[in-house]
């Protein structure tokens, strides 16, 4: 049978033993040395209330392998994988109820791969990371229904991004380049009918835009400049006939002319 040398240290500051510790008090720490592996220590760290707070191994004084953190109620808070004191591998975070809250993959201390977050046991967020930076497709869910999705590149929105109504129907669609809205855009009524369409430049509406009634008939069309209506806009009635012309300057109405029937 293996024999262990146990050293009990009372009132040892937690911040000397664990990264990212938010406690300012003291606790008891139990170190167990394996005589067959002199460079390995098995640690159990207790809170000031006497409950286990953390447990894991040190290899040559650095965190190695699986570390576990606990809530005061004894449930797991986090399961972490370390290599040479740096996060490396799958990490899991749990709610105080024990339900999974987050799972992520780390490589050399940085997020790599797909990250999942959960709310009340339902998926709420899905992201992809490369070397600690958000890259790839990202999805946000609300009550198990998709609320937002889109491409990201180097931590910024890139390519198509879409937002959705609570029932999962598309609300708006933007195209992004390096975090800026660029190119064609569409918005929709909750019925799914097209509401407006046009183009963006540097995050602002630019050029020809068309707006529609929920019936599908065109309601208005005209030009935007740097996000403001400019020039003559055509306004149509519900049967599709031209009703009036409105002239804008920097978003303000300067002239309105009714069209004779």
C-alpha cells in the first residue's frame, strides 16, 4: 500500500494557491505528497466555512490535470483542465443547482473551438474561437428559439448576420465587413413579409431604399445619404398608386407635393 506524507497548513491564503480567486479570507489547505512521485502534490483547499472549495494536483508546483471548484452547497462550480499552470482542454461551468452553464475548450490558456452556454439547461449561446478570438459562426438562442446568428472574423462581425422575432421568424438581415454594415440589407414584418430593403455604407443607409406595407405593396422609395433621407421620395397608397412626393434635405422635409388623381 502506498504511504503518503500529509502536511496540513491552517489559515493559508487561497490566492497563493489558485488563480482567479475572488475570496479575501483564509482557509485550510491539505497537501498530500506521493513519495513515489516527489514532484506531485494533491491539494484540497477549504473555505473559511470548512467546505471544500478546490481540489487538484500540482506538478513541480504548477497546476496539472483536472481541477475542481465547488459552491458552498457542495455542488461543482467548475471543472478545469490545466497543463503547466495554464488552462488546456475542456472546461465546464455549472449553476448552483448543478445544471451545466458553460462548456469551452482552451489551448495554452486561450479559447479555441466551440463554446456553448446554457440557460436553465437549454442552449443559449454557441460561438467559435481561434486563439482566443471570436471567429466563425455565432448563434444566440432565447427560450430555445434562435434570436441571432451571423459570421465573425477576428472578433468583429463579418458576412451575413441575422436577427429573429421571438417565434423564430427573421426580423432583419445585415451584411458586415470588418465590423461595419456594408451592402444589401433587408427587414421583415413578423408575418414574414418584406418590410424594407436597401444598401448600407459604413454603417449608414446609402442609395436607393424601398419600404413596403405588410400587404406586400410598395409604400415608399427614395434615396439615403449617410443615413438620412435626401432628395425626392415617392409615397404610394395601398392600391399601389403614387400618392405624393416628399423632398428631403439631411433627413428633414423641405417640400411635400400631392399627386393629382
